[in-house]
């Protein structure tokens, strides 16, 4: 089993998904989903330890040697992403039981959990595979299941949000396939490591920049970089709370990983940054994303929507880190990937608790919640502090690295943008805090604190965001090593 | 000559743009799905065109004496496109079922008639 762990990480959840659909009862399906999530957490952590001790693992799917067969190549970068996905999955699933029982009708419960497991499978698959076409297949598995989960939201606007996401997501995926096809036609291979060797030989051909462009546009659509983020706010706002918490902290992160993988491993940093001058496109876009989306977030009346716009801004931070093209910049991007997953997961989960008890997440309905739902709102404040980047939270660690990376390149104004973004985060978080703590609760409505099974997962993420904010040595060392392998070429 | 030799690719570009235009410009959700499907089909045609080897035959193993010097087309893009077709079918099915539910919830499938700021 130890040798086959890379495959089992993906195959076990894939096989459990139909089981969850067939058991039919919501509770039993939930148990299956829990097993799938915890298995993938165990497997990915075991793989992380092995990669740290023994170096990259290459797994030959079905015994076919790469580059002919599909290879699962696991190095520090993608095992770290797999751990993030599995961790968020394992924390979300206990939370989902009550939240989903409230927001999704009982007869759809089993199918919901099947879709949840499939989404997890797809995201893990994208992370561990070393074959570019396999990436597309897993991308579609995760996306299709994400569309159907979003469509299960209570509000009828969830349907149009899911449809919108489906259209834009499919266009993005088709762009990725076109890019993959153009690379294949020039090199005759689909294996990432093999592509990295063969692409420089044909880099003078005009097809390669075209492939690069298609891939970049396709992936940035999937990760919702401004101005391709239009699908994201509605999808996050109207999806069931547990789905928002899961997707917001995993799906866009995996897309960021894909961006890293294609820019640095497949095409190589030299081609991406010196020939294609990627930084001149990505840096302005991410700066606009940070400023404009934070500003839009300030004016939102629906807190889930506010957090969704803030997510687009936070994706701007990650891409900004990548656009520096330096070890420090990519380290900042990878650290923020992990940190943002923790804090946005916690914030969306806190909103899910509010949704559970109050039935709405509009700001005016949250008056006085600090008194009636102290634990939920304290978790929201904890996550919010992290989003702002207060010292001793993970948000501070990512911003510290980002500002350092900007200063290393001598880009003072960009460092300033990072700090202005933090200030704007403080404004929109304060808007919620003010209503929740400084106004008095509506005496006619009796609102009870959310159940423990939802509070505990929320607080696990909040506690983790403080723990990794105080002791960042683990995440920082993994992220630095990962950035070095990415920039140093092939692992 | 080259322009004519690249006929497949011209067809792919035209189909792709037709699909993309329909996807963006049409307000009817079913027409949007049709546009998406034309777009995806264009990608499939592009891959199949990649697979063509000049003078190559269908990639089915020829045995015996005739096997000498047989030139095969590349079968791999075909196999990849089988997967892409399955994905396309799944996307279409999911998209259309969403359209059905949008019709139930809103009573219309015209983008500009869908109310409450959902678009």
C-alpha cells in the first residue's frame, strides 16, 4: 500500500463517490464522505512526510513508464497543495452535516455528498498528477461537481450563479485544452517533466507563445483573477454554506498551483518571465484586483458576497507574489495559498453558522450577534484579524513575505498597495464587527448559538490561523523549499 | 496551397468563433449551451486534425506482409478526444438540467427577463 499511496490518494475517494450516491440516505452518505476526506488527509500527510524525507516521488500509473504512461509526480509543491485540499475537506465535512441538513433537502443529501467527494477527488487529482491532459480531466471532474453543488443553494439565484460559472468555467477549461493540444503538437508529449525538456527546443516557434497564452487565460479564468472573476461572487454567495467554505479555500488555490506548475516547471521561469514578460501582465492585474475588489467588498450588504469579493482581492495577493518571479515572491504566493485557505475557510464557516441560526447573512440581520452568538462572532473576528494581517496571525506572515518580495525588486508602490489592501480589509471587517457587537440584538427574535459540530471545525481553522501565524517555521520552510524547486527547474 | 492545406484549421477557427459568439451574444440560455457545445466541438476537430499524418492510414495494426512500411495516423489525440467528448456530454447535460431548473424557478430562460439581480 505504501508504494501505491499516490494513486490511492485519488482512487479511494473516486470509488467512494458512487458508494455515497448509492447508499441513498443522507446520514450514511455523510459517513462515506467523512471516510473519504479523512483517508485523503492521512494519505496526503503521509506523502508529505515521505517527500520531505526522501525527495520527489514518481508513480507510474498502471505500470506504464513515463512519458508513455501517466505519471503521478509528487514533489514538495504539489503535496503541500494536496495537504491543503485534504485538510480543508476533512475539517469541512463534520461541519457540513448539520449545515447541509438545514440548507439542502433530505432527498438530495446523498447526491450532494457524492458530488462533494468527486470535487475532492478532482482537486486532489489536479494536485498530484504529472500529466497535462490528466490535469484537464480532473479539472472537469472537480468543476462539474462544484457547479452541481452550487446549484443546490436555497436561493433561486444559486441556479443562475451555477449556470454562469458553468459557462465561464467550461470556456476556461476549453482554453486549457487548446493550450495543451498546441504543446502536444509541437513536442509530441503530455508528460510535464518531458514537456519541460522538449519545449525549449521549439520555443522559437510561434505556436508555443500561443499555447502559453491560451493556458494562462484558461487558468486565470479558473482562479478568478481580475477581470475574469465575474463568476465568483454570485457562486460563493448563493452556494450552500459548507460548499462555499470548501470551494473558496480549495478550488481557486488548486488553480493557482496549476499556474505555478505551468509557468515554472513546464515552460520554465526564463521563458515565462523573460520571453513572455508575464510580470507586465500579471502585476498590474493583481494590483487592480487588490484595490478594486477590496473597494467593492466595502460596499456589500451581504456578508458572504463581501467575503467573495475579498477572495478575489486575496487571489490578487497570490498572483502578485507569483508575478515577481523571484524565490521570495513565489514563497509569498505559496504561503498565502495556505494561509488564505485557513482564514477564508474560517470566515465562510462562521457565516455558515450565522446562516444556520439566523437564516440570513445580510449585515442588517446581524445586529447584536456578538451577544447571542459569541463563539461564532469571535471566530469571525479571529478570521477577520487574519485577513487584515494583524501580527500573530497567518495574514501577517503572508503580507510580511509579500512586502519583502516587493522591496527586494525595489517596487515601493506595490508594497504600498499591499498595505492599502490591508487597510481596506480592516474597513470591511469592521463594518460587520460594528453591527454585530455595537448594536443591540432584536428582542423579538430568539437566536441561539450554532451547534458544536459546526463551531468546532470553525474554531479549528481559526486556531490554526493563529498557530501558523505565531510559529510560521513549518509553512515558511515548506513554501521556501517548494519555491526553490519550482524556480530551480525540475525537481 | 498552404492556405488550402490548412483547411481543417480554418474550419476550426470559424467554428470556434461561431460558438464563442453565440455563447456571449445570445440571451437564450439553451442557445448559450449550443454555442458552448460548438466551441467544444471545434476543439475536438482541432485535435483530430493534429492526428493526421500525411499518407497515414487508420491506426489499426496491419499484420502479415502488408505490415511492411505502413504509415499510421497518430491515435493518441483520438483517445484524448474520447475523454473530451465525455466531458462535453457531461457539461451539456448538467448545463441543460440547470436550464430546466432555472425555467422552473423563474418561468423564463431569457437572460434579460431573469429578475432579482441574478445576472
